[in-house]
C-alpha cells in the first residue's frame, strides 16, 4: 500500500512546488518589479477595457432576456411599471439631497456584482452562468492574489521603513524613505487592482503645504500616496495599524496623535503648523470631511486644517462606480468586511485631479476658505457641492449647534405661548 | 443645522402625525423644511403650481397624476399634515413592527401602497381601471414611441391577463392579484434620512 502512495506523494509535492515557484515568479515579474520602478505593463488598463466590454455584453443580455421572458419584442408593459415613475416623482418631491448622498449609488447597469443589484433573481441561465463564473474568478483567483499582494506590500513597508530608519538623518534617508514608501504603496495599489488616472500632475503638492482631498474610503490614502510622498496625519492605533504607523514614522516624520491629544484642537493645530513650517518635511495629507461620503458629493469641510495659514493643495478623487463601489459605510460594515468587499470587486477605477494651490485671501476666514476649496474640488471632480455636515451620518450634534438650538428654543417658548392663545 | 426642538414645537399636532405615519422627528423636520422650501410664498399650504415648479416632477411622464394624488377631490390646497401622510406611503415597510390586532393598518403597508398606485391609474375614482384609463396612462408613459395600434394591443393584453371577472376593467382586487409576485416594498419605497 505504502509503496503505491510514495511516488504519488513526491509527484504531488513536486507539482505543488513548481506551481508555487511559477506563481511567485509571475507575481514578482509582472507586479512587484514594476511597482518598485513605478512602470506599468498596461495589464490593468487592458483588464479594465475587457471588463467594460463584458459589462456591456451582460447588460445587453440582461435587457434581451428580460424582453424575451415577457414573450415579445415589442415594448412590453407591466402594471408595475408605473411604480418606477411614481417613485421617481415622489423622490423629486421629497428631494432630500442628504439622503441621496449617504447610501451608495444604485447603479443603472448591472456590473455583475450581486451587491449592486438588489433585485437579483434568476433572469436567464446564461446570465447566471456569467455571474457564477464572475464569482469564481473574483473569489477564487483575484481575491487570493490580492491578499498575497496586500500582505507583501504591508510587510515590505514595515520592514523596509524600519531599515531606512536606521540611517542617519539627511538627504540619503529622505531619498530612500520616499522610494520605499512609493514602492510599497504601489504594491498595495496592485493588491486592489486600482486603475488610477492622474490629471494635472504639475500641481502636485510641495513641501511646506497641506494637501486636502475629498474622502470616500480609506483607500484614498493609498491612491494619493502612490503618486507622491506625503506626511500622514492620524490617530495612533493599536495592533497591526500601530505597528505600521510606528515603522513608517522611523523613516520620515508623520504626525500621529494619541487619543487624548486629538481632543485638544490647539495642540493639533500647533503640531501641524510646526510641521508645515519646516520646509524639509513632506506636505501633510488631510481629509477635512472626517467621514466617508459616497463619492457623489463633497460635504462640509472642517475648518481646522484651513486655519493654519499655509498653501493648500486641493485634490479631487472620483471613483468610477461601474467597477466596484469604493464607498465605506462605516456604520454598516467593519473594516475587514470592507476590505473583503474591495478585494473581491472587479477593480477600482478612479481619477485624481490635482488642482492649483490656493491660499487664504485677505478678509477671508477659515470657514469661507474651506468652502472655497471645497467648491473647487467639487467642480473639478463633477461632484455635487453640498452644505451639509458629513457628521450627519452618525448623528452627532456639535456643542455650538446645541447652544444655538437652546437659544432658539427659549425664544420659541416665549413665542409659542402667544400662538397658543391665538388658536 | 436645523433647530430641532423649536421646529417641532411649531408644527401643530406633531405627535399625532408621527404616530400615524411612523416618521421619526428627524424625518418630520426634513419634510417640514422641504414643505417650506416648496411653499415659496409662505402661505402655509401648497397648491398644484408649487408642485409643478419641481423640475424633475414636471419632466415625469405621470407627474400630474402624482400631483393629483396629493389633492383630495374638491380640495385645492395641501397642508403639511396631508403632505406628510401621503409621503408616508413611501416609507419602507417596517419589518419589525409587531402586529397589534386592534391598531389600524399603517400607511406604508403593502396594501396601502398598492391603493396609492391604483389611484394613479383610476383617475375617475370609480374603483376600476377601464380600458380608456389604461390607454391614457400608457400614452403618458410611452409617449410618441409607440403607435396607437400598439398601444391598444398592449392595453388589451394587459386587461386580458389581469381581468379575472371578465368585466373589461381591472378592479383593485384584480390589480392586487396581478402584482402578487412583485416586490412592492422595494419599488414603492424611497429612502428617507434616518
């Protein structure tokens, strides 16, 4: 019995070994090496083009099969068709802009991801087969590939930044730190199959400034940081994030705040100003909105970063929703769930626009400046400019607004007694 | 942002309104803001022209029917309460609401949603959708894309499929039956802010 198993055993081992080697070599050659040097084979763009064709085909199949199911090629009517118009009509009556912004856009065309088609039911076998194959490819092939890359990217980031941290401060260290950061972020980009188009790169943020961008998902950081070097700002976390943060700060100065320090606005402002004043330090990357908006609008920018009084480099990021929705509804999904969603989507396609730098003008206060920057970003990215505070999603009411309400309430109390006497 | 408690105080009988419709205070305030925004002349009620000023509604093929749904026969104005009650039809169905035996059916129940849709078809309010009424709706929704014969054949086919008692018209029960497989909650609900 054993003598039978032996040759199979070693055969299997050999096959496994060979396939792993081939796998990793391919990975290295096609993904990691280009990431290191910042070149691209154009594989991802080719992939994107084929995906678009695939979506068009599936949409055609969808509409054809829906018509066929109804039994004729004529415009078919169903009693329930009126609901669509009715609903649209009522939506325009209610026209609650804020609600529209907070839930992910429902897509008109179906991009073969069940999440975005709420009414998925068996339409045609061919379409289901296509969807099934899509699931297999996404979860069986793309997901493991991406997870491997993600681990590689993060691992390299931690290891290499720690090594660079051993160097003495100086030009060599800065140069190496830049290279290391860029390389690792590029690997992470490939881990998400993110296909990014950068526009107007001549406006890229320079040292001594603050880079301000609209925020749709945690991926925004990776997207921007793979094209330029920034100093990150954030709260100190524990666990894996903490390890990454501590390693990164060894190579170049990032700004990490302790939880207690975050509440102290003056401390935050001081640290940011100090960083900005030092010309040798990298531009700070800040997302003033403070929470993830679903990429159709730009909510109220918090004024803190605009009070510092240095040049602001606005950046607009817009995701293409056809390929995968990058929006993170943090009150609904946790981080791991979100990353899983991201890594099992087809791709993440987005555009980044670097806008020309802006500074606070004479007689303008921080809030007006913030609004001006926000409007510029919204205009560029084709996003709707809204006045609402992004904090609405979690329902917090700031102290200032609370005080204002109390003032109005007391006014009304005096006023309402008059109304009551009248009625 | 909005002055929450003071706005709520200004609305008469707001508690009853919230009870009947199931909207939360935040919803009511949003709808009140919207009501005020539509009521451009500040009269405290809306007339058909106020609705007509909404661009997307004017472009909607059945826009005027939807507007008509807000004004009960004989009334020329809509006050805030009626506004909210009609919009309550579009609240998503409360899946967790316990079924109390004596409480009235909520405004956003499946049945009431269907009734709302039914009245969009049944303009003369005789409880039946006649062939003529169906043709009118079809003409509104399909516009000039379709010839008169195609329109008539569609109408005839629809009546044939749905009309169970063979009276050449679709009653509410037949309407309901023809839509039993349709996910009304999804199609006739809109997302109101939490």
